C-alpha cells in the first residue's frame, strides 16, 4: 500500500461501554466495508494507562505503520476502524485530522450514568484494576469519570472536522431501533443501505459477564502484530471471521455477579454530568431526554 495513496474512510472514536462492539460488527458484516484486522488499533492514542494491548503507536512520522492494519483490504471496499478511546484522549483528534482531514467519524453515546457504572464494573470485577468504591472515584478526575464528558470530548472533533462528517449514535436509540441505525450508518458511509446483517440485527447489546483469560489475549495480540508486520493481516482477518477469537475468549472465563448501585449514588452521578449534558444538547442541536 503506497504511502501517498493510503487513506482511511472512517474511524469510530468512542465511547467505551456504549455498544461499540456491536456497531463494529455491523460495519464488518457489510460486503463493501473492510475493518482493521481487529477492532481497536488505538494507534492515535497517547501513552495512557487506559490503553491496553496496543500493537503500534503514533509517533508523528510513522503513519505508514498505521496502514499495516488495513493491508488485507481490497481496493473496492472502504476501510476503517473503531477505537473507543479516541474520544477521551485529548490529542487523538488533532493527530487524526493532520493526516485524514476528510475522514468520516462515528461516535456512540450512552447515558453517562449507565456508561460509568458499566465501565466501573468492568474495571473492578473483570480486569481487577479497581478496588475503590464508585462514589470515591466520582470525586476524582478519573478516566472512568472523564469518559462521560461527551460535549468536551466531541468539541475537539467538531472544531476540526466538518459537521457532516461526524455521525453521532445514541445507544438507547440503537437498542430501540437497530434496523434504522444500521440503515442510517450505512448511508452515512456511502455503502448499500439496504444490506441487512440478519444474524446481528436482533443481537442484544449486553454488558460483558465474564473475566477474560488475560495472558491468552495478550499472546493473541503479539501473534497478530507479528502476522501484520509480515504482511499476513488478511489471514488474521480470516481467522477472526472463522470464530477463533470468540473461542479464545472463552478459555478460563468465570461468571461475575455485580454489586448493585443505589439510586442515591445514581442521582449524584446524574447531577455531576448535568452541565455537560446541556452543553452536549447545544452542540448536537437535539434533546437527550431519553437519558432522563
């Protein structure tokens, strides 16, 4: 893939725990779309503790390495990726714009209360990274908290990219009407909007209920990196479609029961995000009453 000719057609930028895995699957299912060899490259993220298992990192003059994630793509397909931390990372927008000013962007926003609780449970019970109570985290400027500051994060993208190049999906609306979401998303990207991935259309978007075998997943990433650098990204794509990735994720998993979050704490979280939500409604020019 020639350096001068390499372009990316779309990038999903976030937010974490907002149904982005389902959206990425919807994109990958379309015959006119080619996704990166795995969902999240996190290439444009800086050195952040919340970025896990990254294979390659942006260094300013190494944009050609980014093309390795798409080396398996054929010319008649549009290509893109979905890295959920591009929204919260403060410098990703500028990095992406400097190389791909015409790229189309996709963001999925979820009620920040539910998003925060989901993220907290994931980090506390699944990754075993968090031991503090959620109320204590709410008082600090933590990653889990900042991920719900949507207007601030999206503002960085709206200031750089044309508004018509940014597609905002609302998680609750996606769940309520997945068929319309799929059609609108495909139309936005300029591919056949009438294609329906039947096996994904009615798939429930659930919170994960398991703990991954982390050493297995880390090994998979290293194998992917080696294959990508050897120019074998297409084989990685084939293996993932055959279900190897899903099989590996089931190794040594254990079910987790989550603690309940009382209404008083939920009200505190709602009050915390109230100002940002009002700013977001102004930025998007629409009501977000579905989050009430």
